C-alpha cells in the first residue's frame, strides 16, 4: 500500500510517503507559506521513491484541531489529490498524531489555540494504536478538564505557553514535552490501518475537525469561556 500524508495544523508543516510500511518525510517550520511547499515536497518524495502519483492508494491528512488556515490547506490538498486519483481519504486527529509523535504511552496532548485557549485531548498508546481517553475540546487553560490517569506526559506547545496554568489542572504529570509537534509520519502511522481496512472516506466527505467554530471572540465571550481580556 502506498499513500501520502499531510500535517499542517501548526507552524511545523510536513508531508510523508508511506510505501509498504516504509516512511519518508519532508518537514519545515513555515507558518505562513505552507501552500508553496506541499506539492514540491510531494514530487520530491515520489521521485525519491521511484513511484508515480497514479500508483497511490489513498491520501491522509491531519484533520485538526489546529490553525484554521492550516487545516483548510491540508484538507484542500488531500481532497484535490484524492478526487483526481479516485482514492479514499483518511482524516486523522491532529492531537492523536501529536500523542503518537511523542513516543510516550500516556499523553495529555495540548496545542495552542490562540485567544488564550488550548486544544486538548488525552490518549494511551500501544505501538501504533492510539486510544482516546478524553475527546478533543477547546478551553482556557485555567478551566481545562484534565485526564485522571496516572503517569501522564504533557505534550505539545500548549505546555510551552501555558505550562504553569496546565500544571495546576494536573499536578501529577510525569513531565512535559512542549517542543513536540504533530507530524505527517505520525498521521501516516495512524492512517495505515484506516486505509488498509477500507475505512477511508470519499474526497467530498473529508472535512477538517475545527473543535472551535469561531475564529475570534468578543471580550465578553472570552471571559465566559474562562479566558483573559
């Protein structure tokens, strides 16, 4: 099985090619110019592996939550390629990919959501299987629900920005890894079983997972959600 995976929900952009269990990747920090890099990376990865675009069996992408522009970019590229190739799409949770990328077994994944909030979810990991313990949600760090499991690692840039506040929500964290980002490699590892068992969706059905459906809030709305002025 061969497929491409895209992850552009954060400033760390990446594309990966899965070829019968072997992975190659391109990545870089380009927060404002992702569209200029993805397709050239695709061509590089395919050329390096000696396969043609028409030999792909599917497309995967990090569906979110994350930056709205990045999510739309990954979804749009995935849909466009899948339409043209008539192959299925595997939308993958960005927070699940973040948890898998950490290499830890028990993870509280938190990404900066801007506007004084974070996207968060909790997982346990066994190999390439990620089990959701707490579904993705968006809240101010001071009121964020925390997972109850033990030996958890805090992972993601939410801990770089709001580490002290998040620590008050779960004081028994084993440690934090704030410099881990979700990656296309992790998206591909999660998507492999989805595509292999026929659980991918048609291109038209692939949608971002925004979690928060507004780009901006008024001061009153932020205060009501537990945020800051």
